[in-house]
C-alpha cells in the first residue's frame, strides 16, 4: 500500500478572511483559491488541523446564511473543511481497467414466460440473469473486507464505491474485487450511502455526524451540510438538476437540498396516508427524472416526479410476486424499470415505472442473502451487497438484455 495521495491542507472555507490571530477562526470565501488563501494566512496551515471535532462550531458560527422551510421544516447549515482521507492502492491490472470501454446503457427488461398451470393460474418464470459471476469481500477490517456494506454505487469502467458503516470507511473497488482506494479516518464516521455529484465529487451520509459530507475523489473533505437538520441520514442521490435528495430513517422524511446544501422541500404530504414515510432508507433518481424511495417500514416503493409531486406507491407487505418485506437499495435501467433489494425476502425484484411487477431478477437460489445496496452498470452488471445480519460480501450478476416481450405458453 502506498501512502496518502497528497498532503493534508487543513483549510476552512466560508465568509470572511483571516486578518489576525483573533480572527483566525473565521472562514474565507468559497471562491478564494488555495494559493490566495495560503498567501493570506501563511502560518495557519502549519499550526492548526481542522477535523470533524470542529464541524459543530463551523455549522453553528461560520455557515453561510441558511434557508428555513416554509412549513417549519427547519434549517440546513453548511460547513466547510478540507482534509485528505484517501490511500491509493495500485491494482495489478489497473492499466487494463483504464482501457476498458463501457457499453451504452440498455434496458434490463427481459423475456418473461407465463406458464399456464392445470388449475388455470399463471406462474411467472423469468430468465433474466446468468448464474453468479463473482463474489468478493468477507467479514473483517482489512482492505477488501467489510463489516456492513450498506451502500454501493457504480462510478465508471466497472469501478464501484462501497460504504462500510461499521468500518467507518469507503472502498473503491473494481469488478474483480480489487480495492484501489480506501477513504478512512476520523472525518469519515458511519457512512451509510453515497453518490457522485455533477462535478465529480463524492457525497455520503454520515449517521454518527448526522450530516451529508462532500469529498473529492482524491480524498479531500470539502464541505458538509445538514447539522441540526438530520437525525439519521441514510440514502442519498443527485437529481438531474444537481439537487441532493436525502432520506432520514429516524425522522421518517425525505428532503431535497440544492447543490449548496440549502433545504428546498420535503417529498410527500404527511397529512395524506399514502404519502407518509416509515423508515425511508434508500433513494435514487431515475432516467425518467423520477425520484424513487424505498419506504421500508411501509414495505413499498414510492415514486415522485422531479418536482417532488407524488406519483404512486408500488408493492405491499408479503412474500408473493410483487410483494416486499422491508425494501432496501434501489436502482433502475435506462427505461425507468425499477430494481429493488427485497431485504427479508432474499431477492431482487423488478417493477415497471407504472407499478407492474415484472419478475424476480435474483432469488435466494442465486446465493443472495438479505440484500442491501444495489448498483447497475451501463453494461448490465448488477452489484449487490449481501450477508446475513450484516452485508459483508459484494455479489456481481450479469443481467441479460432482451426485448421486453411477454411470452405466454398455454
């Protein structure tokens, strides 16, 4: 393992400039470059190291002006810090991975056979994925091991980023299971889920810090938001406009924040039963610009349009086709079909945007146990975090792409 990619810069951003020792704890403009900042405060970088111990004070005293919700939803504070948390690990086949090209995104809707049974009832039989291609990871604290892989996202060229809440770190891996980068340190505490922003940064929810943290891919923690707003931030995604959508599993709400972290609105109307959340865990933005939430406590998937207006609920409690038991991770293909980790049914199921059940993409016979995080690559590799009590393995399945035709055998 090599050392840290580059030296920690330990800088604080925000309004104001450091003029003297009394003003040292003030922050500078976001637009101020590192060079200008270092010229202004040559001694600060040598004498002070900013960590998350300071973030509460940054949120309280030095955050930009916050926005209150119109319905009394509270305030979103934004703090700015700078810290390197990445260790780069050379891959054996790193050059080969960089030369790989990605196939265009296609639908994963597959042929579904409806078999007519003697009693006249129909039974779905789907053939939509090849047998398990690869499993990597195991329970542990070493590189390439996991203790609770709660979230997984696809980055590029079959690279995935896995959040490990118990090990307090994120690992960048390739499809072969090799870890290329580990993000860890005091500043990364109980990361639950992550996403990439429009400018290429990594945003992740921190359960212990009760905020969302934005970090560069080089490991510099840039800023955060959500202090005094979240209680237990869980799932996170970015919509087409660059807004953050964050679920809070304890406060039973899903909120939208602009690209600067300021609160905009909540999803759903708490006065309407069908739109109420109970332990919302994961969220994704679809190719149709829908916002899709796994409403775990209600055993449903809920869809909203890009403006946050409710569209429909999908699923209900049960173990039959189209039923769910505590849905977790969700993802979708280029046509808006929804894949959901049906946690306690030990499977991954597929639904259309209109709410129709299609098939079980992966079932327990494919060795998936209590799936949590889901990610789908453009060339239809489905990544699933799986395990018994805690997800400690990453399973990779190759999905088939075919004409979404239903074939009926009588």
